[in-house]
C-alpha cells in the first residue's frame, strides 16, 4: 500500500509539472491561451468517453479515458492557481474533509442499519452541518442545467417525488403516456411546429417518469438502444459490402431482412 501511494504521488507530481510547463512562458501556445470556460467544453465529451470505456469492459480504454479526464481537472486547477483562487491541494483537502464528514458511519461512531439511512444522513449533513439547503434556491436549484435533458428530467421528477408530487403507481404513469400520445397525434393534424414540439416533449417527459417508476436510468436506456441500433445497422452495411452493394443501392426489404438477421445474432 505504501509503495502504491508513493507511485501515485510521483505520478501526480509529474503530471502537475507537465501542466505547469504547458502553461509556462515557453510552453504551448494553445495551452497558454486556454481559460476555464474553454476547458469546460471538453469535460462532458471526456466524461462520456470515460463512460464508454467503462461499458466496453476494456481496462486499457478505461485507463486512457480516466487519464484524459484527470488531465482536464488538473488543468482547470492550474488555471485557478494562476488566478490566485486555489490550487489542487486545496481541492483534495476540501473533498477529503467532505467525504469524511459525510461518512460518520465509517470515520465516526454513527450507527446505520441500511443504505436508506446512509442517504438520509448524507442529506441531513449537507443541510444542517454544511448549511447547503437545496431549497434555498428552489427545489431544482442544484440540478445542473448542463446535464443531458433525459438525465436532468429524471432528477427533476425524483426531486418532485420526494415532496409528494408524483403518481401513485406505474399504471397511472402508463395512462399519462397514452394521454400524451393522443395529444401528440392531435398536434400532428395542426401542422403547428411549436405545438408538435411541445406535445412530443410532454410525451418524452412522461416516458422519463416511467423509467423512474421501473428503476431504469433513462439516459442509460436510450444509450443502450442507440448502441444496439448502430451495431445492427453496421451489420447491414457489412453484409451489403460483402455482396458488392452500397447502402444507397439496397432496397428497404433487403435492409429489413439483414436487420432481422442481425437481431438473431444479439
């Protein structure tokens, strides 16, 4: 354990020195010009690449993508240090203290009986010890606006549910979906683009609620379906190439038949 800790410290020190060099007077012209707002644009992309690596099951891909995300975080810390705001040591000290404070059942004498009690303690500590009352900025104030819409919608509905604003069961949510689908069909007859967009948005929002009721993450579910579609369509493309054909030259029936072949391979 001591050896691994020493290796981690050495590796972190080297990476910080590399970032310092990139930002220095004789460093990289591009890196020197970057601001926190510039790096923020890459954070989501790097995070999603990390998630893809996790889902791939490849340790090598995971190691690479974790490194890329860590680099971006340390880079932002360096920019903040140059501005006299804080440094990476402050960041690590703050998060270490917070994790110890929020786990009194591990680092203190607090007794808990289950995970639900751990979650309740976590929220109580945030509110009463850290004075982070989320309701001070509204119920949804601390839900990041930059989250993907599906994930943000699920978090919003979870928050509303906690204060009692929710359906009683899954069947009621399904009824709501059918109601929204009927309204969407009606909107199509009007040819009003804004009306159609509103109704399809309501339908999507209701589907997110259904995901919550059946304990499915909406963002992950859609990502999985998207990956499945891409895999099956890639199979179609590959088989057509083997036949000396292009996608644009294939009939719908031919592609449908190959799609069904791909499904059998799932």
